[in-house]
């Protein structure tokens, strides 16, 4: 009979199947790309050779570019393919989520590992979904699709990559507690899965806020992470565009 611990172990096995991609600075390609440039980034690279790279095209750099290109194809596939609409509840690293949310987390984790080169990276959670016990969250975690992600112990750059990876996977995600909100004492990331059919009403409103480049908090201040240039997948972008009308 599978216990929660057993299921957690199974999860760990499933998510550790990715070979680590190597590359000098693969996310350099992200710089200068805006929110609207998702399709350009997520399309597999074909004939977009960098002029600078041509100068010293050693075997090693060609290999790294190849690995990155393979991952670009995976990103393009994820961009075109929304996660399965599976709302079965599962325990996942200590919190409750639905399977759709778990699938998106796994995508984000692979982006952390293979695009941002944080080998063996794993998200860890301080709050999940379907959780009506935390009044401080004002109901955002009552339904599906919601996660709070721990950031303590990570460098600023890594936290930035976490926000980017979550957004690139299809979450409305923001950093909290970095000096632009009232969460100073408890830094974390707050993430809501775009397109989740079981979102709490207030979580749904946060996704709308995200679509408008806002922070999802009372007052609707500007998205504190707007400079991070994280292109959202095409399926999520279509949903966000509808919310902007
Ligand atoms: Zn939260």
C-alpha cells in the first residue's frame, strides 16, 4: 500500500531523469527579450548563429550549443502544449497540489536545470493548494494551482532564475519580500498556475493582475520582477491575452 512517503520517493525518481546541459551562459539569449517575445525564444534555434560565437568555435562550445538547442526544442514543445487538465490531488514534497500543477513545477525545474544550469535544482514549498488554514494568504491558496516556494539560502540571481523558470513554465509568479511589499520578514515566491480550473477567486484575480503586469497584491503595484524577461509559453500567453481585453 503506497504511503505518502513512497509517493514522494517516486516523484523524486521521475524528476531526476534529466541529463545536465552545459553551456557558458545560455540565458544570455533571454536578455533584451520582452514579455511579448516568447515565441521567438521558445522556437527551436535553427539558423540563428551568433556572430560572436563564430570567432572561436571550438568543439566544446559547439557541444554546449547543441545541448542548449535540444533544450530549446523541449521548451518549444512545452510552449505549444498545455499541461494535462488533471485535478487529482497529490502530496508533493510536503504540500497538496493537483497533478496539473505538479506537471508545471516539473517543467519549471527542468528549465532551472537545463536552461539556467542549476544542476539538480529542486523547488521546495512552504504552502500548497487546497489549503484553507492560512489566513495570511487571504484565500489565494484555498483552491488549485497555488504554491509558495522557499527562497531562503538562495542567492538573488538564483531567486531571479526561479521566478523566470516558473513564468516560462506557465505560472503567474512573483517574488515576495524583496523590499517592494509587506512580506519583508518572510521572503518567498508566490505562484499561481495559469489556466487552472480550480483556482480560488482571488487567485484568479491575481492571474489577471499578472496579465496586466501587476503584482497581484492589494493596490496592484507594478510587477516587481518585470525586468526579468521571462517569456511565457504560448498556451499561457493566449489565456493571459484574453484576460487583458
Ligand atoms: Zn502564496
